[in-house]
């Protein structure tokens, strides 16, 4: 059995269309949407609406962790614009292209910048991606191994679209029980796994994931979210923890064979 795993697609539909080549299934760990590319400020919903110069400024403020100034700057740009309508229209355009690129079968969960309420329009029977199954706090068996999926991120000052409380996240992890492959968007809360060497900050990781790894000892813990991690791979007890990579940049899936 061969499964390809991607995370942090962020608008890279062209590479996504090839991500399942040679695999029995594709697993996607979320963050399909591209609001703003921190490496190329000309790409994404934000610069499409407000231009590259304003994108430069918002990145500068956020990188300096001046979040209140960034929010005030953003509020000024959005003044007079129906923010919800403009954002939904832009996300729907991206989702239409991205879900059409998913091979069959694909098993996907949400990232912190995704909008779960829109996914039923694109994934499942009668949509643009009938071969895509969405899982969150749920399990699926592939080739004799049980894969468990936990979507979304934890709350941060960035206030991205799908951030939830630690308690809600922990409940989804608990609902999985014992699995062979623990799939999530964010990493377990380990400093080397959550530190981004380019952004120079610690991202949110999950203590509940770390506790589940120590308690249930899955073969693998697979995740993304941290684009340039200090450590992309480490072992916690019996579990191999792997950041599968920033697919938007690499265009390459991580490969799991057994």
C-alpha cells in the first residue's frame, strides 16, 4: 500500500493535481486556501483585494508580532467593503479549483485557514470532488492500518478562520481512540516541532496530541502547519512524528508505504 500525504497546499492546484500519481490514496492535512503568501506577498486573497504594498505592510506588522496594529490596519482597508461576501467569493473560487484537483480517493481534514462550512459544496457525492472524504475526529481504515484525523488549529492572536478551543480540540483527539496513523494539521506540542525558523516564532501545537501519542503509541503522527520547522521529524517513544512539508512550496507529497 502506498499513500501520499500533503499539507499546507495554499492554492497550489497545479501540483495538487499530480500529488496522487502512483499512490493508492491521497491524504490532505488541510490549509487549502491562500489568503496571503508570506514568501511572495503578491499571491493570495489579500493582495488580490488590496495590492502588494498593503500586503507587505500587514506581513511586516504580523512578523513583528504587532497584532493589534495589524488588526487596525486591516480594519481600515476593509472599511466600506462587505468583508464576509468578498472573502467567501474568493475562497469559493479557490476551493472550486483545488477540490477539482484532488484524485480519487482522497481523505482530507481541515487546516486553520480553511472554512469547513463550505467543504460540503465541493467534497463528496454530487460535487466537484466525489472521491474526497472529509474526516475530523473520525477514523478510516486503509490497507489494514487505521488512520485518525483531527482538523483545525488552536486559538492564536492571528485569529485565522478555523481556530478552536483546546478543550474542543482535545475532545476530537479523544474520540479517535487508538489508531495506527494519527493525522492532524497542527503538530503535537514539542518545541522543535512547533518552532518556525523563518518566521522566528513558536506556532501552536497540541498538548492533547502529545498526550495521545504517549498514551496510545501510534506508528506515525503526521502533520503540517509549521512551514519551516526546526525539526521536521523526530521519534516520541514508539511513534515517528513527521512534518510532511509545505506543499505550496515543494509541490511534493510525503510518501508512506507498508
